[in-house]
């Protein structure tokens, strides 16, 4: 089963992708992680990606597709995959369609106020990367990571004004993609209108809708 997970920044894509990956026994692929792996391996593609990253430029579509195509050939992707963070444009979607068939789009829809609330209260450990939330997942000691004692910080793009800008960019990018896939691929739309909805409840909804659409065989 090959899925694409769409959702605005702060919608919980990473959490849902990792849980669905474990539940279905398929690999979760995030483009950012994919780039870091290639750079770490020191492959020719990884070296090209590193150059763009160092210059703060977007990695060109042809390189992204080449890396993704290699990843999809790996044994871990034989049973299927969940794509998180790709495609971002119709051109990327068309290129993806030339190398693999997508069974369904899972679209997570979350109100803007929830996303702003979540991200503006997010804090990250500077040492181990553990994520906290000042309202819902506080550290035991203010500003200090429970796990390693590292200092917590707020990403610049998690500040309310920047979050709203990120959401505007996401909407502009995603709407054409949804229209593109609407003609050819089932879209499983999941709405989450509560800030304290447990991830398990969203996963249950996704599974139920995939079964109902006959994408996930019982």
C-alpha cells in the first residue's frame, strides 16, 4: 500500500506517519530525513544535495526524484510506503506518478488556531532533539530537557507570525495538488477540530476510512 500524507505544519504528520508505518508494516519516508541519509552516506546524490543545503537553496526536483526512486527500490519499501512532505508541487506529483502508483492520499485537516497554538508553544532540546509543549507536554524543569539536561529552544519558524505565513504557503502549494489527485487517486480526508485529540483516535479514523474505501484489505 502506497500512501501520501498531506497536512499543514503542526498537523501531526510525523506522528501519524510513524504510527501508520508500524501498524501497516510499511516504511515512512520524509524528504528531509531522506536528504540527511544521503548526505551521511556520502553518495554522489548526497554530495549534490549537500551543496544545495549549504547554500540554503531548494534541492531541484530531478535530484529529489532520483533519491526517492532509489529509496523506493530498497527492500524496506517492498510492502509499500508513506510519503511525508512530498510531493509539494504538481510537477513533482507528475514525476512521482511516472515511477510509482499511489493508492491513496491521506489529508489531515486541522484549524489554523490549533496549529498556531501547538507550534508557538513547541520547544526543542538543543542536544537530543526531544520535543516539548509548554501547555501539553511540559519539561519537569523550565527550559531544561528531562532526558539529557540540554537547553530547550524555540525555532524561529514556530513563532506565531511566521507560523501563519507557513500556513499560507502550505495552502497555496497544496490546493493544486489536491485538485490534481482528485481526478485519479482516492483522497481520505481526516478532520481534527480538537487540540487534545489523542493520536490513536486519528489513526483509528484513518484505518476505518482506508477500509471503507477498500484500500486497506481487512
